[in-house]
C-alpha cells in the first residue's frame, strides 16, 4: 500500500523507517528539505510540496498520515491536505492532538467524503521505529481497510480500535496523564533516596526494582539507563516542560467532576518547575517574616 507521510520529526521519520521495514511504499514530505537524503536512503520518496506528494499517490484510494506537532502545525496542514483528497480517501492524524479538535476534523473530512482517523501514538521514538502502541478513533467499517497497517507497525497486541472519532486521542490524553503521575512518583522516590542517610547506588536500585518488583516497568528501565549515564545530573536545570496532554487530562476531570489528585499534582509540579520568578514562594517567605519574624532567604550576591 502507498502511504503519504507528512511530518518527519522525532516521531515521523522513525515511523517512516518502520513502514519501510514492513514493505510499505512511502511518499514523504517535511518542511525541512534536508530530510530528502535520509528519506531516499531508506527507500522512500521525498516531495518538496504537499501537492506533489498527494499527486504522487495516484487516483485510487489514498492514505495520508500526518505526524505533526499538535495545534497550528497540524491544523494548517490538515486544511492544506483536505481539498487535495477525493471521496473515499483516508486521512490519519497521529500526533498528540486534543480530542475535540479530532472530532471537528472528522466532521470536516466527512463532509467531503473523506474518512478521518485520530491515532494516539505511544512508545516514544523507539516505539515509532521498532513497534509502537496506537489507539485509533474513527469509522469502524473504514478502519477494516487500514487495520493491516497498524498490525504491521505496532508490537503484538499493540494497537486498539478505540471507537468513534476522538476516542483515539482521548485515550492517549488519559494515557499521558497516567504517565505524568508515574514519572512523578519515580522522581519523588529517587529524590528521597538521594537525600537519605544511606549511600545508595541509585543505578543499582533502579536495576533491582526492575527485576521482579511490583514497580518494574519500562520507565524504571529508563531510570536505570539515565542514572548509569549521569547519576548526579548536576548540570541539568530541573525544569519539566509540559506538552499539554496532562493539562487536557486535568481539564477533562474538572469537566466530568472526577478526582485525579495524583495526575493533577504531577501537572502542578511541572508548572512550578518552570517558574523561574518564584514570585509565589517569595510572597510566602515574606508572609512568614511578617507574622513570625522568620528569616527570608536571599540569593547569594544580593
């Protein structure tokens, strides 16, 4: 099957390699024209424009896969691609997109006879390359036509037709919220060990916990790996960026009035970690001084 793949970033290009390894013909496009050499070296065809890519797929049923950052990049390309497709074509969107945007895009595509599928993609870059985990929302009957693609590029039992439009990205949103909470717990636990009275070899701690313990996981394997490379992490800033899916998960919990204390706290920690001003903390320290005469820590050199 010929697939048009748009977006060759940290997830898109490994996905292209995965598709090629599984015998798929791939026509690719990215705004970075320097990707041409890498694409062609892997037996795919690079097109400098979206129009050229769509045209290359011929007049029969086309499958176009978007693998772009959520928000404006995805929306812009979606609007560019939609009028170039024909009734019966299939458009797949595999980025971290808000499920409400996916529901809207499904309706816009359906109005022109095009089937739109929202795909939540997990497994990181190594998963995209070697076998991912994907959650798919869209029309059940049309999904049967592309199920073999997901069978090929995901690990065994690693994909799920989740239901109607939006369900794939909704599932990935909640998945990422859980991911926030799990990573927060790991970080807090190792922070306590780091400050304890015992001289633990934290790399070995992660290793033993990943062999037979209740908390063994891929995240613990990654913890072992990063501690092996740099256990002190002295040169790291400690800021934790947030891609948005944790925030969307908490917003959905507020809408449905469902309690998510762990995920919400993990999100708040991320926000706090990137607050360079620390204005709120300064207010609290000053209040303690006002009512109790407690000393206010000041920056060195101030």
